[in-house]
């Protein structure tokens, strides 16, 4: 495939590993600036292969779709939380979330909030009532443009904070775990490729051939809790950070899948 990369998106180590892998494998690639929100590439891409894949900001999906690139971006926008809950139910950490429009949300105690889709309107986070109400007023009443597309009608999920021991990221291609990384332990950021095999085995239950998958390739974050292994969220593989994942394995898996 021709790999389209957004410049300055990854940290230096990730960037070097990705580029070195592409060059070692003799895969064509090009580097571009990406206009925020529109996903326009500067300079425009001139793919050297019939198949094109993008790695960079989520907005690149707009250009990939307009150009008809395949696979382009494995877009998860339509596979929102409600869809995930209908298939994965109790496997989700926040299965008990309340879904409501941003303008109608009422928060009376510290809560976890995030958009129900992989939209990047804002990142999921804990928020206090006063902070949320001020933010809600600015967006809904004052029509403040946050530059992300967030509006009063944006659907969000709200739930109470959960106890989490550690969080992990798994890269999935064709229902197979390609690589994995610890990224947080005890609330502290910590990257490590050393992941307990039992976690992957537990995750394997949702990757069985007969089970639903949100896309051919995607990222799934899971966590250890007092109630066992739970799914935190899914992310678009093209726009997800690599952490301590094996970038070479991921490149090879995507090339094989689309070959």
C-alpha cells in the first residue's frame, strides 16, 4: 500500500520506527500537513499504489473518503457506544452509562463523560459539576465555537467513576491481536510491551469468528478492575497512538490484510 503520514503527529521514536519499517519493507509513503477538521492534505497526495492507507489525525477520513481510497481510514464513527453496548453489554466498563444530548446533561457529582462516537469532539475525562455547567453554558447558551464541532445536540455518555488498576491497548486486525501495550497503571502513565497473556486470552472471547467487530482493523482499550477485565473503548487504528506496541508487526499485518 501507499502510506500517507501526517507530519509531526507521532513522537520521535514512533515516527522513526514507522518510517524505518516502511523503508525497510520497500513500501511507498509520503508525508503531509493535514488541515484541521477538513483533513485536506498539503501537498495533495500522489499515491504510488492502488491501495492507500492514512495514519494521522482522525480528520483524514474526509479526504480518504472523497478520494475513494481503500482502505484509507478504518472509520469507526458509526460504531458508537450504543452500537457497542448492544453487542458487548456487560463486557464494557461503562455499560451503565446514561446517553444524553450535551445540552440536556445534568451532573450533580464528579462524573466521567465522553462523546458516544469516535468523533474527537473532546476526550473522555472526569469532570466536576461546576466545571461542566460552565462549559455547557458556553457551548449551548453562548454558542461558543470550541473548534471541534461540539454542539448542544452532541450525544454524550455519563457515568460514575470506576476503579481501574491498569489499562492496556490492543491492536486488532481481522479479529487477531497483532500487538499490545500497557499504557497506564494505578492512574499513572506507563508504557510497556509486557502484558499478562491472560488479558489477551480474555479479550479473545470477543474476537471469536462469530462475534461482532466494529471494523476490519481497530484499536481496543481494556482495563483490569475489581470485576475483571473490561473494555474501556475502541479507537480508529489510523489515529491511535502506538505506545509500546510493535509498529513493525502492525505494518506487516495491515499489508497482509490488504494485500
